[in-house]
């Protein structure tokens, strides 16, 4: 996920940070764990 924003920005040069963030957040899939847990 860490590299998704720069890759998306390369494809959509006219998008602002807010639009990029909204696109990433809205396309994320939920899980049954907290942000402090990691799954392999």
C-alpha cells in the first residue's frame, strides 16, 4: 500500500492529494483486524 499513491499520481497528474487519498480510501477493503495487528 505504501507505493500506491506515487503510482496513482503518475497516472493521474491532474489529481490533487485529496482526490488521490479519497480514491485509495474508497477502494480499500475492510478486514477483521485492528490497524495495530498485522496479517501475513
